[in-house]
């Protein structure tokens, strides 16, 4: 992609914007208030968010007669950032004492997607971490070069932003934060196949990977302008943590959703009846692994299905969201514990198979999320309707000669080609067993306490050649299973003794 510059020369958009991002990061590295990518990317993200928002406001003012900007004139990017000589201590004072407090105090209608409410939530916990007003001025000048009224700039920034989110994932890995690899997200979205008219939800949205991939899928091919607008309104998310929420908002803006429908709250902080009323047609998500919820949150769930483990509560919440949709369907990433748990987890899986058709379990190889976590992961696919006689399993293999995924050699989308060919289209017809695929009778799963932790019968379980990290991870899973059973026994003894 090339565009003419003001002096008549040409430069690729990729090279130009890559240079802007590189110089912006160089500027931020000089500031004593920013320590590493976990500080630098959020700082850049909220400034880019304001620049993009201001450009989109200008566009809407042109398209919509009588449109009133959501941001007061003195807080708009063009008033204090573009072509401004505000710098040094006066700039810091304006940003810290006027701009950010003013954005936090915006009040809208309360309806979903109202830009004033969105801005207030985005900036509720946003802080300017830069200490030098002169360096902040340099950063603002760099980011002002991005033109969000230019389709090439938006498209290129979306890709650059994705790469920055991957870097942030790498930086956050040591502190336990990790994000779903984009190839896995794309595979899940393609299999669930959301349409423009489908209401789509990610209740653990993170930085918005599932949401933007779903939107791109829903608007690919021959879609009308009306369908595209419908898709924008139908893609929605919920994110609990402020920083991923900000990054998610920016991600969705860059992918053409000018008024992102994302709420900053705990998706589990609702009664199940309320979740059913606010239902959707599609859920695409990777809920937190290993998290625990407080007792107040647990009270939203049936007594016999209560647990502190976040992933189990999310699974119940997903069922509730899909309960009233005739075409409800889901692709959800889960740890091995969800497959083998036969305590409260077994009861939840019994409910799942009672109310939905669990049709496919994709068993991912060890290391998909490495080095951020060694917990083995799987993808559950289910849909509204009676449980069918068989559940299909597919063991996704590592590439030939590989023992694990790494930062430098991560999962690639092309690796799913064989699974896609086996899947059988939207109807899933014509599936056959092979070295990676097998089916198990639903009745047998139920008879075995709803255990879905089933090994590939076509592959010998050669312990000697399996990676030590995989064996250790399985031992940890087994210990967790034993601990869960002991805790359940302890609860039952207390209830009996009461």
C-alpha cells in the first residue's frame, strides 16, 4: 500500500507507521515514569484511543447532520495535541488535572455503546505515567501523524497493534497474564461461524481477540452495508480488568467498530436469570484458568453447582447466555481439569449435556500457551439441542519434529488445515476416525461420571518419549483433581454435621 506524501514522494503506509511506532517507543523509553512494555503500551494505547476517537468524531460530523461530539471541545485531541505548542509542565498539568479527570466525568445516556459512557469507563482507571512533559509532547507529536480518517492507516495500525499486543503478552507472561494465540482464535471462530445477524459475546474479552476476529468473519465475503452495521452492534464483550479493557476498546476501534459494545465488569456478577434474559446466539471465549471467585459471586449459581473455580462458573454463565437462543453455539477454551473433574465439575458437565449437544472436543498439544503456562488446553464446542449419540474428539498434533511451541516458533493457523478438512463443514457430516480423530458414545461418557479426559486410542501413551513438562503438568492436574475431591468431601461432611 502506497500513498503520496505532501512533497510528492511516496512511502509505504507500513514503513511510515512502523517508523511512528518505533520512534514513539524510543521516546517512552527515555521517560523515568515508564518501566517496560507493561507501562509503555497502555500509555500509547490511551493516547492513540483519543486520537482515533477525535478523527472518528470528525467523520461522523460530516456524515450525520447535527451530530454533537461526545468530547467537550477543550478536551478534544485537536484542541490540545494537534498543532499545539503546549509542552513541559503546562502539558503535564493539563493532562493530569484537566484532560483525564474531565474524561472520567463524562456522562451519557447509559445505553450500550454510548460514546460518553464508553470514554468515562475507559479513562476511569487510566493514568498518565509519563513524568516529563517534554517527552510527552514528543510522543503526542509522533502519534498525531496517524490518520484514522485514512483506510490504509487504520488497516496498517490494526496489524501493528496486534503485534504490540503479542509483545505485551510476552512481557506479562512472567506475572501470570497470557492471551489466546490468534491462530487458535481464528480456528475457533471459523468453526462456530457467526453470522452478521448473530449476537456474539466474549464474557472474558481480554484485549478483544475473539471479538475482532468474529467481526472480521461476520463481515467477510459479500455482505451489505446494513449487515456490516448489524455486525458492529451484535459483537459485544465483557472484561473485568481495566488495562485489557482499554486495550480491547482500542483494538475494536482499529478494526472498524467505532462504538465498541464492551462492558468493564465481572461477567459473573449477575444472577443466572438475568444472564438468560440478556442472552446471545454465539459465545466465543477463553475464560481465566486457575482463578477463584469470592463467595458473593458464587451465590449467583445453584447451591449444588457452586465452586470458587472461575472456569466452572464461566461455563455455567455461558450456558445461561445461550439458553434461549434457538441457534445457540459456543467455542470455549478450557484446561484439562474441566475434562476430568467428576465432583462439582461432573455435575456441571451433566447439566451441559442435558441442555446442549457437546459435539466436538479438540485436544491441543502441550505448550500452546507456553511459556506463560504449561496447563494443557482443550476447546469445547457445543450447541443448543439434544445431546447426540456420539462426541467427537480430535487430537491436534505438534508439527513434525517439534516437542513444544515457543515464543519464536508459536502455533500457526496453517497447522489446522487437516482438522478443518476433517471437520465436515457447518453440518459436520462425513467425519471418519483416523490417527487424530475418534468418537465416544455420549452414554459411555455419562456412565463414567462425565469424564471427557479421554486419550487418543490410536496413539500409544509412550511415557518415555513424552516431554517432561507435559508429564509434570499432568501430575499437577491429577493432584488438583484429588484436592477437589477432598474439598468436596470436606464440604459434605460439614453439611452432614451441621
